[in-house]
């Protein structure tokens, strides 16, 4: 680096013309160098100016003999003048004097002398600047201009790194003079206006429009929007004969869209120019502004709809304020923001009126479709009476709207995004679940959440802007995002198809294994018929009332420990084993005493010794000791004879010192509870009664003890299941509480939670409950292992690690992210044990669980198969879209060529080449099967 700072050699001669250094403006004799030229050379003034003709904004330095170092100098200080209108040559018109303009370029902000052309045929000054690749700040007498390269650089940084105008100009000021950046001219206002105009003109060219000819006449919704090439568009990309598609495959021609509100992209209630309108008004991603005002003015305000589910902020229960409280947006399943589908909200979502208008506006180009697949976080409420609302709202104003032709929409299957599903009541969740809804494919319905994650970075800027500027900025960002999705569409579809084919094969194989092991073909046939009928009913809103949920086991079929004990007693009675029946009752009684003892131990640990607590605790301990004494008497009748017979069968030399008790017995005492409780601690320690698990392994293995061991094993399994049920409940409610506490943004009242009981609102208590359930399960599971329990397909109990302490997916409310993409563990690979059970409550429960399990994985298999077919159809439509737009731009090029608009013709050919490349790439990588998958009648 030091070598680059070296002084010029003596004598100072120009490395280009080999002459001695010339005199510079100001009188000094020296050489110059350019830091932006590779292999920078030391040049004289004339050679430097000649080398920078056309590149006057390079970083030029002059050797300062007095200071003895290189010093930055502008080309203006060297006498450089930029000539316009004659290809870089000066205009010879009389009395033509150069004018100093402030130029914003990618290396800084500096003044430059500019000589405009004053010939009789000369264009206006702004157009001369544009021909020189500089954008004027004003259109009458420009005194500031920005290079197009600086505008393009800012556009890239804005979309890639969320760099705003203020920070970009701050960077340019530091590039100009880092020491005295505050003295560099401030061109924030000029640059802000220039980038807004420049981006608008680029957008018009991208869509084949000309600002001076087409803008006034073409106020058509979505005219300046990048549309999805894979979504069905009857005018562009659909398969011939698509209307004849078989009913079961109608979803292949459906448009998948998602609605969502965003309350970060608001607008402050500050003073702004009321006449500032968006340059893209009526043609971008926002609804037609004039039509919206006419709609809100004349459309009736309908009576608020009472929610049959939970209350949601989107239904008006949120507390948002400002001139604009947020936006509602609509995107397709491929994460393209949809034309005319974004609307500003004044207060929350105002009883659906804003959403209704955005939905109808967005779907105008898709009215010919036969089916729409929509998702919305409150769809269970929004879809109710939708068509009645639209008829009443638009019936009085439709003729006055320019952007809306009809409010009669195709059939809509209403889904709820997977992320929002857990906030809904169970009665509506399964009816709108993307997991179960026919035709939903593998669309999670949360596309807009990912889009908001990107656009929310603009919120700090856009909330301070004028209304029109804000719309232009958001429209530009949406287009930039859509363009990038467009360019990556081929790669994304190939990736999705590969995943869908692999997942479908796994699910299909698994459901086949399940059906093979059920061993009852009539039961599987019955489930298939029920599944078919359910799928037909769930897509019809009129049949939702009373629709049962086959994807969860019936609550009344769940087993309790008492039912398990009754089942064991019934077995012993059936075998005429009265002693066995008594043994069941004894062991069940001791297990209950064990839980009671643990509860008393916990109370002793926290007892502060006050008289009131001491009295109550003493009464409970005495009562417990009495029950233990009664159980001890039953032990002598039912368990001790088994133990004595087993001990006799064990060889004497195999008996250890503590025989017949376990060698690894842990201390059964409790932690000290204080001197005030010492006597109670002793009473609990002495009140012991035996269980099979407390005896030596050699004793438990003997034939006389097998029945007792089996009984304790079965009962502890029931206790373990109950502990898991408690753990699941506490984990899910704790998750909801944590989300509410840590949720950023939004002034929702976090002290109220209608989704959990009042007693579950304190996180510390919930954590303690989780830990207690985990401890209870682990204690029982350790004893289960001691009794001979082994992990395998005959049980769903296994070791519990902290990483395993997540809710099991038995109900929709317990579903976790990624669960639908994973197959069950090996435990659920064989269900033959269900049929082996005798008739009764146990078998009924297992059949209910098996049925729910089959329905879930049948739905998962069907959704992946739909995803395979839909990805192939997406590929077909994408190829057709690329071909359509390639031909469209080629036609525009020919039209411009005939009209002698040669620049526009060249631009059109460049766009045609862009689509030709994407078309060629898609044809090369997409499978040939996309051309033959029809499923038409």
C-alpha cells in the first residue's frame, strides 16, 4: 500500500506524452493520477483531461509539492467542462456559456461545469442530461443532476440491503470529503425526487408503456405489475381444454392466494401534501385509489359479525391508530404480490370492507377460473356470508368503478394458514386446515408472513412519507421482489417437485404398511368411504355444521388409570383369580399412596412452621399413615405370599445382604423440612408399604411374582400416560403464554388470554407444572424399565429427554412446525396389536387412535400427491408464460421498428431475449411428463 503513495519520480514527466509536468489551474506545476484506473499512471493536465473525457467523476489526485503528498482534486478544478448535445464536442452557438451543476454520482457529490447545446434544433436541457446518462432534479432549469449509475446503485442497495436515501447520501458525502462531510452540499430533496421519478420511468418501460403516450389512457389495475408465470391465467398460460378437467383434478386449475394484514406498514398522522399522489396510481399493487373512495362512501356498513371462534385483531379487536393503521395484501402461493390486491387500512380491517374490496379488485383477471383456494388467518369467520356481503356492498357502486367489472367470484375453498391455525378453536380448525382441505396441496398459506418479513424493514421510512410516495416505494419493492421470484421460478419449481415426489413416495409406502398391519380390510374400506364423504362435505360451507373431526381420537374414548385397572380386574375375574383381583386393588392403592406421599413431601419442604399450616399438614400426614397401615395389612394377604414363594426359589448363595430388597434402592427420605417438621418427616419415612418394583431382580423374575410385576407394570403405564397428558397440556399452554409475553409490536392487551384458563396465566407456575409432570413420568418410566418394560412397537412409552418435551401431535392444537413433513417413528410401524386386544374399552380406544392416525396420514399422502400434480402443472404454465411474453416483446419490437422508435425496439428485443433464456432453461430442466399430465374428461 505504501508503494501506491509514493511521490512521482524526478524529473516529473507525463507517462503518456513523455513531456514535463505542465502548469495546473492555480499556478502549480505538477502531475496527476487517477485511483480508479488500473495501473494508474502519472499524467500531465492535458492527458488527464483527455483520459477522463466521459468519465469525469473518477477519483483524481494531484501531487502537492508543498505538502509532499497526493491530494484529491475534482475535474472541475482542473478546468473540465462537460459538453452536451454534440457527442462530447462543444456547441458552437453564440453566447453559450457553461453552467455549474451539482452532480450526484456513485463516488460522491461535486460540482461540474456543463455546456448545454443552444442550437435551434436542440432538445430541452433535461433531455440533454438524460442523453448524457444524468437524471435532472427538475424539468425546467435543472441545477442538480444524478448519474444513472448512482440511481441504479441506490436501487440495488435499497432492495438488497434496505439502504435508505438518507444513509446513501451520507455515504456519498463521506466519499466526497470524509473530514468535512457536513460542508458537502445537501441534495436529499433532489435525489429523493429523482429516484422516485427514475424508478417510475423504469417500471413503465418494463411493461411496454411510454410515459408521454400511454399513462393517462391506461389507468388499468395491475398494468405495471410483475405477475406470477406459474399461476393460472386464462389469457396467458392455461392448458387447452382446462374447463373439461375432471372434478377430482379441478384443483390443478385453481388459483392459490393468501390474504393477510400488516400493521407495521402504517402511515403517521402528520401534515403532508394532500395532492401528492402515487405516480403508479391505479396500475400497481395497490387498489385503485378513486374506486376505493367511491366504494367506502357508498357501500353500506354492515352490522358487525359475531365471531364463533376466538376474537382476532383482524376482526376489529386490535388497537391500532394513525392516518393509515396498516395494509392488507394478497399474494399467490409462489409469493408474488398480486396486482390490485393491497389496500391501506384506516382502522384494523374495518368489518371486512377493505378486505372485500382488495379481494374483488385482485381477482378481476381470474373471474373465468372455476375454483379459488384462499387462505386467511380469520377465514373461518371471513368466508361466512362473503357472497351476501359482496352483493350488498358492490351492488350500489359497481357501475361507478373503473377497475372492477364484477363482484361475482368463482368457488372459494377457505383455508387457514398453518401458523395461525393454533389460535383457532378446535371446532373450526379442522374444517379449514391446509393439512386436510382437498386441493390445498402442500401450501402452508403463510406466504405473506415471509413477504412481510422483508417489507417490514421499510416501515420506519414509509410511515414518514407522503401517501403517494409511500405507495410508489412499496410498489417498487413489490415489483423488485416479484422479479427475483420470476428469475428463480425454474429452480424453485424443480426443487419443490423433487421434494414432493420423494415425500409422496414415503407417505404412500407408510400408509401401505399401516393398512397391511391393520388386518381388517373391511375397516380400511369403511375409513376410505368415510374419508371420501368427509372431503366432499368439508368443501361445502353449508355442510360444516355438525361435521365431525375424524383426524383426532374421540375424547370420550380416551382411557384413564381407573379404566386400565378395571380392565386388569376383569381379566382376573374372567380367569376366576380372586387373589389376582385383590392384588390389582392392592397395587393400585399403593400407587395412589405413592403419589400422595410425594405431594406431602413437597408440602413439607416449603412449610414455614406456622401453627395453621402445621395443624393442616399434621392431619394429612396422620391420615396418610393410617391409609398406609391399612395397605400394609393387605400386603400380608396379597403380596407377601408371592414374595415368600419367590424367595424360596432363589438360591441361597445368590442372595445379597439386603435381600429380598433391591440392591440399588435409593434413599426414600426427603430433604429436611426444618426442625418444626422433624416428627412429620419421621412419620412419613416409617410409613412404607411394598411394591413388586422394590424387590430384588432375582425375586421379580420368579414365577410367583410374575403376575404382581405385570399388574404394577400395567398400572404404571397408565400413570405414565396420564403424566404425558398433563405434560402435553402444560407445554402447549406455556407455549401460548410465552408467545403472548414475547410477541413484538402491536398494542394488544397482553394481560388477557381467552385461550387459557385463568390459573395458567403465570409462567413460573406453568414451568413448575411442566417440571412436575416430567418428574412424575421419569420416575414411573424408571420403574417401568426395572419391571421389564422395553421400548418397542407394542408401546408408545420411551425415555423422556428435555429435547423430547414437546407436545405430541395427537390433536391439531398440538401440531408443531415440521411435523407434517416427518413420518412417525418406528413405534407406529405395526398396528397388529390393536386387533389382538379383546373387545372392550381398551380396544375401542386403540381403534379410535388408529383411525385418527390413518386419517391424518391419508390426508398427508393426498396433499403430497396433489403437490406433485400441481408442481407439474405449474411447470407447464411457466413454460407457456415465458413463451407468451417472449412473443409479446418480439411483437412490440416489430411495432416499434416500423414506427422508427429504434431505441424502444432495441429495449423490446432485450426483454424478448430475457424471456427466451428463461424459456429455454425451463424446457431444458422441466420433466417431459408435464406435457401429458391432463386428467381431462
